[in-house]
C-alpha cells in the first residue's frame, strides 16, 4: 500500500488519508520507503508557518488546499538509479507523511546526499540533506526513537544556544525560556547551563516536570512571569503567546534586551504593536548553521553537533516515555493529539510503518 496523509491548510486538524501511486525511480533518482518518524510540537510549527517559511513546498500536496506536514525520521532506499546510492541503505532526514518519497540525490558521499529535485532548489538547504546511518557522527542504532523525536529539535536547541553564546547572550544576565517543558526549550537549556541564570516559564501543570529536568535555575508558572528579576534579560520565546509576550515586555521594559521567537506552541501570533523593550526577532536555525558551516566547515559542525548529542542523549532517556504507534491511521490520530496539545510533556510519539 502506498499512501499520503494530508491536512487542510486552513484547518490543520482535518486529515485526509490518500491512496497514491507507487513512485518509480527515473534516471538519477532514488525512491525511499519511509520507516519511522516522530511527531512533536516542532511539526505543528512547520504547519502553522507553512506559508511564511515555505514548509508546504518541500512535499507538494496533490491539491493546493491541502498540505503535507514535514516529519523527521528514517527511511530505506527501495530503488535507486542514482550513482553511489544503493538499495538497502538507511537514511535519516526530512520526510513527508507518506509511505514513499522520490528524491534526486546530489553531492553523494560517505555521509549521504542532498535532494536536488527542482522544486526544492530554492528552499533552505539544511532540510534537503539525507544522512547515511553508516556515516553519521550522531547515529546510534539503539537510540533511533530518541533521534526521530529529539534530533531536529535538538539541532534547533544546539544552534539557538550557539547563536546566543555567539552574541554574548546580548549582554543579558538572565535567559528566560517559555514553553520550558518542551523538547526544544530544555535542550537549549541543557546546553546553556552554568553560562547564565536560566528561568523556565511553563504552564502550572508542567512546573513539577520542568523542575525535575534539573536544567533551569528557577521555574515559574506563566502567571508568575512578573516575578522575573528586573535585570538585563534575553527572552527565548518558544510559546508564542501574545498574552505572555505582553506581560514580559510590560514587566521588564528596557531590561528586556533581546526577544528571540523560536516556536509557536500556542499557535497564537505575537503582536509587535507598542511593546516595550526589544522587538521580537525570529530565530531561524539554518541561518546560524550556514554561519557555523563557514566558520568551522561542515565536518566541524557535524563533529560539534555529534559531541553535543552524545552528551544530551543519555540524559534525555530519563526525561521521555517513548510511545510507539503503527500505521498511517495512527499517524493521523497522533497528529491531531499533538496539534491540540493533548499529549503529556514526558510522552514522545514515534510512528512506524
């Protein structure tokens, strides 16, 4: 069976399981069979920002009213007519919510390849890379579930922490992080521990879990944001709540020296209006990645990320309960649950096919 799970672009909770033709590899092409994917709040961000950041364009839907939400996971080469890519090879990368994906491998080497399909040529290049498990510095076979859940988020965490460090934390004494129980947030906090005072902001029901992580110096519920110290503060905005944004800007005023918008867990656009303090600026991980690839070389970047992942993975094993599901119908159910915020912060949802 070949299938694709689409959503309505104007009503993301409406899903459509479509029968699709089995793709075949033409000259220079490879067909991947999707094997294992993770579904997290990161995928919700891709859908909510699908138009603004062109995420819908990576995997075009058969109907312009529909969208294919990008996922991260593992796939195997089913058929290949591309030099250097062989059936049976296992890859990690950006995948559609589908049983199969046809790609056009380019720049093939021992680490993997990039998809040079025409429709992806003008899209952010980091999302076009497919890493061979045999040449991936971060790959560990016994931690594939952790990789599909955390690796794309942790890469954002890694680049975010690096960007703040690269800019001297914008001269802040405190880094306050909203949606602090989310994987991206606490991954960044893990990497920044001891460099600045870290304050996690989260919902009242997630305070105990967030404190248990041990990566924040203080954890506050959202309604206690007014307890933030009146000192130079960088705000890492993973929640995207307009009410929380207004409260923090009003409370800190000129002490808010930087406001980095990283995600939109609440799917609630942040108003700029007459906010006091630093204006919100969107953090886009591929921009910092391109800078560091220039500074360190791609191999150097991969090596640093692999080292950070190997420190993080053993810690995160105690922070997550992996919940495994099977089949496209299960993928649709998990998507709706994650979209609606019905999943517990300890749960990590993996879907296999």
